[in-house]
C-alpha cells in the first residue's frame, strides 16, 4: 500500500472491513470527527453545482447522498451491502422531497461504467483514500465529466509528516478506543482507517496528481481544525 495504490489482497481485506463498519458507520464518524463531519459534507455540497447530473463515487451507506437535493443522482460503490443499505435510505429522502429516484451502480472508481462526458459533477467523500489505483480513478473521473464539469473530493488531511503523525495518533488512540468499546474487541474494522491513512499522501501530493491527470483550476483547502482536506478541480472546456 502506498500513496497511489493498494495491492489486491489489501484492497480485498479493506473491503471486508469497510462492510463490517456499516452498522455503526455514522455513529463512529460523528465521534471520530468531534461532530464536524456533517459540516464537512455541507461544504462539499456547497461546492457542487445545483440540480445537476451528479455521480458520487464510493457512496457507502448513503451518509452524504441522502441530503443531495434535486438533479439526477448516481451512486456507485463496489460493496453490494453498501448499496443495499444506501438505496432505501437515499431514495426515501429523495421521494419525500419530490426528487427523482437515484440510480445505484456496483463498480469501482478505476473502471467507471459510464459514457464519456456524461456528468456535470463527480464527488467522492472519504473514499478516495480507499481507491486501489488513485491515478486511474482520477483519469476515469475526468473521462466521465463533461467539459467544464467539476470534481470534489474530501478525505482526512495530512499536511506534512508531523501533521500525519498527529492524525495517526488520533485514529490509533481515540478513534480506536471508541471502536473497541462498540465492537468489544481490539480486532475491530476501524483499524483499517489508521492503515489507509498511514499510506495516504499529503494534500499537496494529490493537488499535483489531479493536475497531472489533466484537471484545471485545482485547489485544496484544509478544513478547520485540520482533520480533512477538500480538493477541487475541473475538466478543461
Ligand atoms: C468510508 S466509506 C464513505 C462513504 C460515504 N461516501 C460517506 O460520505 O461517508 C468509503 C466507501 O468507498 C468505497 N470504495 C472503496 N474503494 C473504492 C473504489 N476503488 N472505487 C469506488 N469506491 C470505493 C467503499 O466500498 C466504501 O463504501
């Protein structure tokens, strides 16, 4: 595992562990981020165009997508159980607002089952870190965006080695201790949060990667209190 790739065996193990987080996913995230996660999701929503054709890559159990209003929404995830949980959650919220039902697709960022130039925007929340080939996932995101379309990604922040050490310590101690009490074992699936964070690159590494994959106007913002980064870029017109 490094800042660009995750090997086949590690990725398969990571998927098993991500699936095991489903029942407590939102609860642990709220605690792990000191309640900040909903604000961060709002910040992502505010950066996306309204009422557009939007793809969320790595929708998980639907924690972000359930609050996306209007437009045409596509939710993609490689884990069937994530989609099984996300679909009723997202579509009942959409129905209550009078929005059209979202479309759910099993797949990975690295091999998007969509036509070229088919989305106004693509977003990925707390999933980019888990992509097994980040360059390929970004180049696929660029391919499916229409010219001028926008990509927004959010994931835990790592500004430099020292900041990365503090982030690792936070996950290894505080988040791990909370997960241990819920699962009643030291061998809980949130251990993989620390693992993928350890090999994750810095905010700047991925600004460079987005530019190298062909995005324009790339920028990144580390959000207060330094726990997450939002990256943005667009497909050239
Ligand atoms: C931590 S969850 C994030 C869920 C949701 N986006 C949120 O805002 O909380 C990460 C999701 O990314 C998915 N994922 C992992 N690797 C992926 C890949 N290569 N392509 C697309 N999704 C992936 C996982 O299956 C998981 O459901």
